[in-house]
């Protein structure tokens, strides 16, 4: 039997999207599919895009995809109607202005000859500006496999799912793209404190290749995507930013800690915990799941 080749390409800063990508690989793992999984960073490109289905995943950054994703798409060879699935992962869910977040990447993929057959937003705990309530964050992690398995089931059945962008999406999409200039500056302004022991974790785990080691201390360049992984992930909590401090969660961001708390025993009062417009996308996402 000829196996269908599936390419799963994902960008992830702090690990939410990489978890989703891994569940996609698990869900497709059977004797009819051959899976290739690739993490996108500033130096990974797809040199041989001969597969039957592309699944592209990325976190929403300022209502768009991170720069590395556009860069990765720009290096793809042209194809003739290869089907593609675009999955965005956000902290806020499918609400305006996030609804703009797949527009630019889809346009770029279509220019390369891909046919988008399915697009959807997954939700993970927010890693920027406003922290997701801990119980909701645990719930989001808990239901991620179920959400991914449901998408894969749809894809296997041939369900086509496209969302229609609102006019306002275009405006937000353009506004959000301006963040790309700010991210470079943000990266340049990251500093290490006395807590730094030169372990090199930040260098090894920066998807932008923005950090190098000089005299056993990190040096930050202007290639930052502002994924915040270095700041949250530093084992010694030794990195700080001189600008955009409001963007960084004061309690940090660590999905492993939430996962280690185990399964939620009580029924989560989603309506009570996800109040107001900014959490309305998260509420909808979690309640959708409850209805199934
Ligand atoms: C610079 C930056 C911008 C972000 N912008 C948005 C946004 O516009 N909308 C949103 O809902 N979440 C936003 N987020 C939150 C992330 O999309 C979310 O936490 C995601 O799960 C992170 O995925 P990762 O862990 O794979 O990096 C942003 C995060 C960062 C770091």
C-alpha cells in the first residue's frame, strides 16, 4: 500500500504549538500515513516539499504568524494544488482581531500553489501580557489532544473548513505586521543579570538564532521573533528585557508545571472564570468541547 506523505511543520516559542504538532503526528500515525515533522526556526527550510498534505502550525503573534513562518513559506518550491491545513494557536481564541491571524500565511501558501482545505484556531495558555487563569490554563492543556484528534478526524473524512475573514481583519492584519519591526529591537534589548551562569540554554533554545555566547555570556542580536522563550525558559531566570516589560508575565510561563499538576478533578466553571471580551474566545473554545 502506498502511504500518504504528511508534512507537519510548526513554529513554537514556548512549547504550546509544539505540543499541538506532536498530537497531530500521533493522530496521523497509522499504516496509511508517513509523517515527517519539522520545527520551523530561522534556519530551517523545506528543501523537498513533495508530500500529499501539509499541516502548518504556528502561534499567533500580534494577530499574525511569526516572521519565521513567512520566511519558511517563501522558501517553499511551487506546487500544484497540494492540500494544506493551517492551524493557529493563540492565547485568546477566535475573536477579533485574532481572526486576522491566518490571512497572510494562507495568501502566501496559495501563491505557492497550495490549496487550503482546513483552518482552525487552537487555544493554549497566553504567554504574553495577560496570564490565563490557572484552572483554565490546565483545562486548555488537558483538552488539546481531543481538539487535535477531532481536527484529524475531520481531515480524514474530507471535511473542508475555511473561515471567511471580516473586512476589519485586513486592517488588523496590517497593523499587527508592524510588530515584526519591534521584535528585532526587543531582542536587542534583552540583558542578562548576575544570575546568569553561562549555561547556554538560551542559545540552544532560541528559534530565531538571535543569541550567541561570548566569554560565557549571552549576546543578543537583532533577529528576535519575540517568542519570549529565552526569558521564560532560562533555568536561572537571568534574562530581563529593558523594553516592553508589560508584555512579560510576572509569574513566568511554564507549561510543564501546569501539566505536572495532573488532571483537574472538579468541573471547571468556564463561564465564571472566562469573563469579558478578551476571554470570550477561550470560553467559546472550551464550551464547544463540553458540548461534544
Ligand atoms: C509577541 C507575542 C504576541 C502575541 N500575540 C497574540 C495575539 O495577538 N493574540 C493572542 O490571542 N495571543 C497572542 N500571543 C499569545 C500566544 O499566541 C500564545 O500564548 C501561544 O500559545 C504561544 O505559543 P507557543 O508556546 O508555541 O509559542 C502572543 C504571544 C507573543 C509572545
